[in-house]
C-alpha cells in the first residue's frame, strides 16, 4: 500500500473517533429530553405525541414496547409491499416501470423494514421514484430509528432500578428520527449533491455518445445513445449511509458515480456508516452515568475493526497472482495497482477496502466496490465481520445492544471461572438473562448455517450462483448471502442472482428471524434488568471498564464467531485462497 | 410506578398507524422535496447529472459517467460489463467475477482480450509499446460506468492516440496532463484522468 493509502485510513479513524464524544453526548441529551432541541421544539413534540395518541411520560413495560416496535414494522412492511405492487398505476414513475413481482416485493419489504436493505433487484430499472421515496426512504429512517429506540430501552433497563418501565417507544422513535437522523441526513445530502450526486425528479437523460462506432446491439445495429438514469438519489443515499441501511438508489450502490461521485463524497459516505454506531457507545456511557463503560465497549469494537481492516487491505493490495505477467499491479502515484477488478479508479484499493470493512462491521451493506471480485481473504473478512453478529459498531442501535449482550456473556463466563454470581453495571445476571442472551447469540448463526446448508443442497439455491469456477467460490456466494441476511447487513457477493423465488423467500425469512428474534430477547433482558435492585460494587465485582475486560470481551466475540463459522469459511474463501496462490 | 407486565394495546395500534403516516409525510415527502429544492437552487449542474452539451446544446454525455471507446484515435476507459451493451447508464453492474474463473483470467478471458486489443491497436498504429499495462486498464470497474482511468493507463495509450491522430506525442501528453486530477484535497482517493473529457478535448484540438 502506498503511504497515502495508509494515511487515508488513519485519517478516517481519527475523524471517526473525534466525533464520538460530541455526537454521543448530544444523543444522550436528546433521549433524556435535556437537549436544547427538546426545549425549543417541546410544544411541537407534544403536539406530535397528542396526534399519535400517546404522551411522553406514558412509559411502557417491555412487552408493550416490543409489540409497538413489531406492529410499527409490520405496517411499514405492508406499505412497502403495496407500493411496489401498485407502482405502475401510481405517479412519479417517469420510466414507466411495471409492478414488482410478489416474491421480490416481499423480500424488499422485509429487507427495508428490518434495516437490512438487501437488494435482490436493480434500483434504476425496478423501483419508481415514488416507491423509492415513500417506501424505501421512509423505512431507511424509521427502521434505523427503531433500532436506536430498542438500544435506548436496553440502556434504561441497565440504568434503572426496581421498575418495569423502559420508556415510550413512540417518543424514542420520534426523537431518533427528528432530532438525530433527519438533521444529519439533510446536511450530508446537500454536501453530496455539491460533489455530483444527483437529486432531481426529471426523467432519465439521453446522451448522443461521442464514439458512435463503439457499440452495436445484438442485431448489429450501431448504438449511439446512452440513457443516463438519474433521480432523487442524494436524499436517499444520505440516510442509507447514516442509518446503517445500505440500500442503494442505483444497482451498484455507492460504486455508481451518480451515487458517490468523488473521493470526498466517498470519505463522507464511509464516515457516515460508522458515525452513529460508534457515537452511541458514548451515549450509553453517559446514560448509565459512567462514560468509562462506553469507552471500554468502543475500544473492544475498534481493536477488532482495525485488525480485520488490516487483513482486507493487505489481501486486496497483494492483488491477483493469476493475472498475465504484462499487467502492472504495483501501486504508485500514477497507478492504483493491486486488485482493481470491481473497483473504481477514483477510489482505488485502500478506500475500497476501508469501505468493505466498515460496511460489514456496521450492518450497513452499501458497497463502493464489488465484494464478489475481492481476493479470497479480502472477501473472507467482510463475510466474517457479518458473522460475528454485527456487533463491531454494528447497526445503529442494534450493534450496541448486540455488543451489550456479548458483555453480559463475558461477565457470565468470568463469573463461572471464579464461582461468583455475575453482575454487569450493578445488575445481577441470572438464569433468565442468560437464556435470553443465548437466544441472541445463537439465532443468527443458526439462520446463517441452516440457510446456507438448505440452499446448497437444493436446485433453487444453486441455480443462480454466479461463479462456478472454482465451485468453492459459488459456495462463498451463498454463504455470504445468508450471512448478510441472517445478520441484517444487506451487502452481497453480487454474482449470485438473488432475485429468484427461492432466494427472495429464503433470505426474506432469514432477515425476519434475525431482526425480531433478537429485538424481543434484548427487550426482555431490558425489562428484567430494570426490575432488579442495584448491587453495590464489592471486592469481588469484576470491573467492566478495564483493559482486562476489553480483552475478555474481544476474546468472547472472536471465539464465538470463529468456532461457529470456521468450518464453513474453510469450505469457501479459505479453500479458494489456497487454490489462488497455488496457481 | 408498578404496573403488571401486560400489553397495553392502546399504546400500540393507534400510534403505529398514525406515526407511520406522519413519518411518511415528513421523511418520504418533505425531506426529499427539501433536498431537491436546495439542490436545484444551489447546485443545479450537479443535481441534474453533470451533463455535457455540444455546441448545439444537445446532451453528449455526463462528466461523471464513462462511455465506451473502441476507435484507436480515442483513449479507452475501464472495461464495462453492463448489459446489454457496455456503459449502459440505465443498468449499472460490475463483472462480479471472483479471482479465478477462466472468463476473467483464461486465454479467452476478459483480461487477455483487452490486452490483445490494446496490443493490436498499437501494432496497427505502427507503435512499439513495451510498457507493462496498468491493472485498471484490463479490469472492469464496479459500476461499469467508471469515467476515469489512472494517469498510468492514459500514459500507456498516449503513443497510439498521437500516432493515429497524427499529433506530436508531447502535445497529446500535455492534453492528458490538463485532464489529470490529483488526489482530492491532496489526500483522498487516487489520481485520475476523465476519459470522456480528455477525448472531447482531443477532438477539439483536431478540429482547430
């Protein structure tokens, strides 16, 4: 890697970590109703709650909170489904796109409601402007806000004592959307437009191409026109990055020059992926009254992230040894070098690798390069980052509540070692919490591995695999798809033709299981912990803000992820790596 | 404070229905309309696709979207595998080839076909070119619409373009230099050459 490549990654990490405290503090104040925006907009906010039929002080027990989350998602899912099925008869459809097929509509509706944003379809040739706005953009906001709300409820469960109330879902949802996501998305969208990201309701443009002899269609006639798909893209892209959604306006997502035009737009979009998930660690520390706890969690996430980012950057930089000798893969100021298949010239390899790690560490799933064309080890890292459970920063809200569950597992295991009842943040961790935590840890791997196994023994699962030479790469495509859906990420090894009834259905159910079977146990833990008394810190209490605990937490996350997925990874990317270097 | 852990439906159904309508209006209508309004007023050129017009005002492309060039008098861009023809601006796509399939690295594969095309074009133009070929010139971009190549990939083609156009190599190299952008803000991304803009500048040069 060139020095500048390394520096770009370092700059990214520094800017990210500098934003954690100010943004995290702002979010904590917003959720506690203490921020200036709460005061300024208080009358309007009260009006909104009156309209909804609720009140700020009308708090919920965990079951009501969970049900509010589920019903809200179900209605959103139905709206996205109906919009896709009816778009041909609705306005704002300049390209005259037809109704989306039922299986694809189901898959996409689930995908956006669950904050996965897996895309089986090609945006510019499938979705009308109306569907993109009223369906997809809305879910980009509220599915992210829903994840943040669940996190805040879990934090309250840890912070409160002897109550069964964990907050009001509608208040948390509204504040996440209006005070956090909406202002940030507005600023980012305008900056993106300044870089060249399109934002228009006009029809697609047609250009008369310059080299009129270059293209012929299937009948041998010259093709002298280029249709340029445009649309209201910037507004959707800003929130798909900030809300760890990832669903692109165009088919190739942020590799598309109208979606990610310059290296600066790339830097900002990539920063937006991890910004809120990282800052929520500080929010957590602030809300429980001990910011050291938040920094410890953030440190564990950051250490794992930087190590794995190093692997993917190194693997991509090494290039593909099987290219003909006349091809120059050495990086220099004039030549990006390395593995450029599926990557854009303006981004080069280091920032593509950085994006690949960030988008899979967080459950974002947007791409600025094609992961399917990565070297085997370069593609293994994004896959494994998803398989770790989307807890390395993770989705907005969902990443941190997942990581807090891992922290509970970590104190439980250390408690077993010394024969003491484990406690986390003054709350005793008992059988009920451990049952729920086990569900959170076990369900995603079960969905991923069982789903992959079913797909590779069925005709429908294998029919649309893109790369069959070597076959292990085709296996990787299927494993990647289920890892993505089963952890609500949404990125893909896009060679797999996933817009088939089999994959739309199977991956749709994987996304449903992965989202709701985690939210419900997480809220159950919140309810159970909120009802407990606080145990005073004693000599036998394991401090959870120390380097020792950070190391323990990293160890647990890595160990669970490695033990569960090593066999599957050995059959896919690891086998392919040896085939590649063996010639 | 204590209420039994029972579901309170009054807090669920009505707020769910009304809130989704509220957020649809705010985030699905007002927000995109606001961004479009700002974009069209402050950045109309970018917001509408950075379009390039000819002297008659016809759209001949976008600064941000590459076009297919196969005439040896033009610089060639990245490989594009969009369907049904390369550089289809309404159907972005990468190759999604892994590192090993014959369609990518085989003797009849995509990379070798590009190498052969470059070498035959050089031979036909009477140019001897012993340089290694920069990797971005033989690989497909992620979008299939990449408007750029690296400065090295442009330099590789300078001798051919100059010979076919009957221009001095130094003149062509100068035009390339004028269309080379460094890393943005000195740090970000990679140095690059906009292929469409470069070729249009060469056409202008040949006409004048």
